[in-house]
């Protein structure tokens, strides 16, 4: 656990300067409205970086790229399930291929300015989710470790830092759902359940009064995992899809726990 805490690239200190955030009006409280936050930023803290080696080449797997890729795919699936999705940023200013795809409605982007969308401050991400009327925030990350190992971790906020204990309830559902999806039948030897990890995660600090959970489905510093997620490798699509489906299932499964907390907040 300590290793995970040590290496997790989510800044636990040093709040970044909040970028301008556009408030999105028209929240629909009847629908399940979630906020996806692709972790890190392409022009700054890119998160974990792994050099994946394979016969015939090498590939630099950057966490920020993977986070954005997975977040877009999760959003696409959630839209099919009639879940409302807002994103803290979507790479529009970077020419991200899915942005503006004809089969997708435009993403509701909380920081639409290309000049700032990839430099959204950590605390601003949670603030933006709340401002958009999201009921829950999911920050999309992938873990790294200083040594060997691969497995699942789910991060949530410590209620000791002023957050409601609801975060733990939501995180428990998320974690259990993802474990089943990522390790079906417990067949993946060496894939470890690192469990829940609570902390004062900077990326979640702005999400006041809504639960915030941080996905860390796999460890991309693991050479085999990095290979599975390298786009030039044939099997990368299957592993990516498994992670996407795990996160979609977790988000859907968490809805009652999210709603229970909202009911409790009402006077
Ligand atoms: Zn990260």
C-alpha cells in the first residue's frame, strides 16, 4: 500500500493554480450525471511513463495518453447507457481523434479553451465537476510502482480531511466491481488486489459535497502490462476494452451509493 501511495503520480500536495472553468448550466438531476476526469496533462505532469519493448520496436507509453484514451471510450459506453457525462478536459486542443467524431455528440467540456484545457489545475477539476452538476467524480488514472508488481487500487478521500464518509462506500462498490471485471475467476496470477487507498488526493479536493473516486486499474510500469496497452501490439485493444468495461460497470454499479449520499445531504 505504501508503495502505491509513494508512486501514485497524483499530486497529493501543491495545489495547481486553477484555470478558468466554464460553468455548464442545465443540470438534469433526474439522470445519472457523472464527471470524468482524464488524469494528468499533456503539456505538464504526464503521469507515469513506461518504455515498452517488443520485438521490432519500442513504445513510450504515457499515462496521460492512456487516461484520455480510456476516458473517451468510457464516455462513449456511458452515453450508450444513457448516463450523462461531462469531462474536465478532452484533448480538443490537441487534435484528439475522437473529439468531434460524427457518431458522438460533442463532449460537454468543462474547460473548452484549447489553451487551458490541458492545463486544468488539480483542484479546479473537482470544482468544475461540481459546477457542472455532476453527482460524482471519477478521475481516470493508471498506476506505477517502483518495483515489480501489477494490480488494482482504488483511491478515495479520507473523511478526516473534511469529506463525507460516503466516498468510501462508493469506492468499495467501484473496487469490487472492477476487481471482478479485471480478474474474472481470479485467473490472472500475479494480478494483485491492492485494495482501497484513502488520502487527501489533490485532484479530488475541489469536488466538495460529491463523492470522488480515482481509478488505478492496472500498473503500467509492469512490463507485461505496458505491452498489453501498447497500441502497436495486437492485443492492446482487448486489454484496453477490459479496463473500459470494468470502469463502465463500476460507474453504473456505484449509482445507488452515490444516490444514497445525495439523499442524505438533503435537509
Ligand atoms: Zn496518475
